[in-house]
């Protein structure tokens, strides 16, 4: 259990140490005017208390990600602890914090518009459609999954639950952010934390043994098919680094009351998610008596992480665990789906310059989005969805390169973002050559060589794009600030 406690301590310490360092990098200014006050519209732009914004951000970026992803990633063994810890500190939390600050200082605009400012118009157009499609897919999957579970639990038709959830999605996406999301989601965010802390108590006092990290070995039953590089870094996204988070940050960047709240809202929410993922990875390995036992049990149940979550919580926490399990596999996906559609609405509104103060304008954006989403629910897109994990990390790569360009424009050292950008570019590039979902070369040396070559090309292109954008008027947002 020493490995678990060391990793947990590092994550907590990082918030105060590395987070404070990033404060200085960003030149946080408590006196700066924020979008929630300057652009207040009573719908999307409005200040809310920091604790409320933090809990909403945590729920928005988490959902089932740090639970299901951590359980599946734990099949790699204790090496997953390292990725969750160091990935969370130096990649994910930095990614969320700096992208959140950039978004806040650019009037809380949606992600594609921010990327376009720093990486050029061509990348902006690609990001608009890529991100929009990704968010609709998230919304649809997080519509179908809880509807199916609720149908099994109640005996009601799956279509009835689909209809109920769609109506809720539509209303929540349409309503001002303080009416539903601002009131209910902090409760769900708190419940997510309570569930993780309860399981931490199980680890401490339940007589379970958490495996120690004694070597960097792959505990997968078929290591050749699931090599650590790049599969671990794709499997565990939420909890380490996830591009999806940056699509959610505009929601809360429009509600932050002060720049000094950014560390707790963005860096703090991501560190909290990493802690949740760390706890779930630990309890999954401990409950099933090691990574081997976890992998074998999952294989017997179709690699269904939801089954593992239900089994662990009901066994260790009893009735309370059953309630929390329902939260994890039903409520959390629904809240993520809702905010995915809300983010999609903001992207379309920013792209087409449609004001969102009047409900008729919001309806004009929402109706087509939901029409597309409902249409996709009747399509068997399992093959497409298998590519979501890779697409999500590819989105993170683009955001990291955007941060590099922003740091360059601000006259700051780019290394804190450049090294993570290079690493994640290599992860996503090598996945294309290794995974059977793409070229399928397997874990052969040449697959990694090709991944390195692709990384070199992408790096050269991104550096050139960022330089050209800077020359064409990408001025720093706070160039006159001093530490």
C-alpha cells in the first residue's frame, strides 16, 4: 500500500506546489475583469461561488471516466498508478489549468475558437467539426448507456427511458446554467467525492491488499496485444489527461468570479479526478486480488467495467454502495451527456455568431443538434465509438500544442507544455501503427519507429503553425503583466 500512499501524497502536494508555480506562469491577476461579470447575460455568463463552480467542473470532466477508465487501466497493474499520478500532475492538470485560463481570458469562447486564434484558421475549421462530432457522440453514448441500465432495473422499455433522458438533456441544455446545472450538479459532484472517499476507507480498513509497484511490468493477460505504450495512455484518459475536459472548461470559465479561482476550478478539479481514478484503480486491483484477477474477472463478464463497479460498491459498501453505484453508472453519464450537448450548443453559437440570451435563439441551435443526436441513437456505431478514446487523446494533443503557442505569445517558457505535447503526440501516433483499430502492426519495433517519425513531422508542422499565427497578429492576452 506504500505505492498508493506515495502517489496520493504527490497528487495532493502538487496542487499546492506545482499549481502555485503555474499561477506564476499564467500571471494570475485577482484584479482582472472576468467574463462572468463583463459579459453577464443570465444564461451562460454569470458568476457563481467558487465551491459550486469547482464541483460542477469536477462532475463535468469526470462523469464515469475516472471510474471505468481506471478499472480497465488497472489491468495493466501498478504501473497504472504512475500514469495517473504523473500524468495527472504534469499533463492533465496543467492542460486543464492553462487551457482554462486561456479560455477565460478570451471571453469564455468555445474551444475551437481558442485553438483557431493560436494555431490558425485551418485548424479552427477542423476543430469546429471534429469537436462538435465528438461532443454529440459523447452525448449519445451517455444517453444510450444509462437508458439501457434503467430499462433493466425497472422493466420499462428502453425507448421510454431514452425519451425521458432526451427531454431532460434538452431542457438542461436550454435553461440558464444556474437553474439545473448550478443547483443539482454540485450535489452529484459531492457524491462522486464521497463515493471515492468511502472506497478509500475500504482500502484502509477493509483488509484488502493493494499491489505494490516493484517493476514496470505489464500485467495484461496478452501483453503483446495490449502493450503499455501506447495502450495504457489511451485507456486511462480521465484521471490522467483528457481532451474532452477542454471542451467543458468554457462552461465554467463563464461562471468564475475571479482569476485567482482558476487554480481550484481547473487544476484542482483535475487533481481531484486523478485522486478518484487512483482510488478506483487501487480498489479494483485489491478487490479482485491483483491485476491478474481483475483482468480474468472482467474477461468473464465481457470486459464490462460497469459490472465491476456495481460488484465492488455493493459488496464493500452495502446498500449505500448500491446507491452510489447507480450514481456512478447512471447519474454521472447523464450529467456528462447533458454538458456535452450544452458545450456543442456554445460551439455552434460561437461559430455562427448566434447570441444566446433569447430562448428562441437557443432553440434554433439546440433543435438541430438534438435531431442529429437522436438520429445517431438508431445507428449501430459501435465501430465508430471504438475510436473515441484515441480521438479524445488526439484532442488533448491539439490543446497542448495550443498551450505551447499561447506560452510563446506570452513570452513564457514553453517547456511545461512542449514536453507533454511531444509525449502525447507520440502516444497517439504510435497507437495508429500499433493498434488493430488502425494499421495493426502490433508491438513491433518498426511500429514505434513510424510513430516517432509521425511525431517529428507533426511537431515541425505545429511549431511552424504557431510561429506563423504569432506573426499574423496572435497577440498575448496579458503581455504587460509581471510576476
